[in-house]
C-alpha cells in the first residue's frame, strides 16, 4: 500500500507537516525532509513512511539530547532516562549512542567532574560513591575516579564537628548522635572516631554515651 503526499506545510517549529488528502500524517525535520527527497506528489509505501518517521524521531531525539547537554553534563543513564520521557527506548538509545560517538558524552569524564564538584562541597567519598552509583556510573569507573582522590577526611570531619555539629555534641547522647550523623553522610567509622577523639576537636565539651 502506498500513500501520496498531497500537501506539505511548514510548522511553527520549522518542521514539515505531511498530509495525504485531508489526513495529517506526521511532521519531519529539515534534514530528514531533504535526505528522503520528500515533495508534493511523492508516493510512499508503508515501509517508506515507517522509516521516514523513525529517522525524523531519531533526529528530534538527538537535538533534544544536545539541548540537555547544553544545560549541564549528564551521565549516559541520566540522558537516556530523560529522552525516554518523550521517545521510545530504541530511539532514545540511538541518540545516546550517537552523542557518545561524537565525544559529547563520557561517563568517565562526567564522574570525575561530578566527584570533584561534590568533594569541593565537603561531601565524603562514601557520599560521592553513592551519588555516582545513583547515576548508574559503572562500578569500575567509580572506583577509578575515587581511587585518584587521595583525601584525608578527618580534617573535614573535625571541621563539621567543630561547626555544624558543635551544638549537638554538647547535648544528651551528643557523641553518639554526631557519630551517627557523620556515618549517614558516608564518612568512615574509623575516621569519625579518630576525629571525635583527636586534638582537632579539643575544647568542645560533649556528653559521653
């Protein structure tokens, strides 16, 4: 079965709306329109129309992907998940793969930049690991990135104890509460204990458990 394109109208978004008689079929982007040689009167089979629609959706997804990446960096999983909201899985995956091939998407580079950003905000390596994992960064990439961050977290823990948690430390069961709070933030148990017992926090009176 074939369909004749009887009318082509330009949409407000710069796409080409295709009609067969009074029936609107779908719209295509400029590149697809040119690549497929679409013109008024051309007859297209069902397979031609399916390929035309698929190619146009792919290009739309690709443009959407670049829009997202223009706002901020994304992991592959993040970008795929966002594209899934508008496009089918195959189209979203094709767009992600193409962006990666062009060098605009790299989970390793994303993980390093994101980890450094979080580290600069005082996040623990444990918290950074969790956040990278939430973004579906591969475990080997996470460990490689964190392995390059030779960070002694005890000074940061001591700073938090002397600042944010100073009031809590002096309250009932203060030491236990601060310990639990820091543990939830992803700091290691041994480092928390060392900071609580260390000279860095001398001068802060806290209640024993």
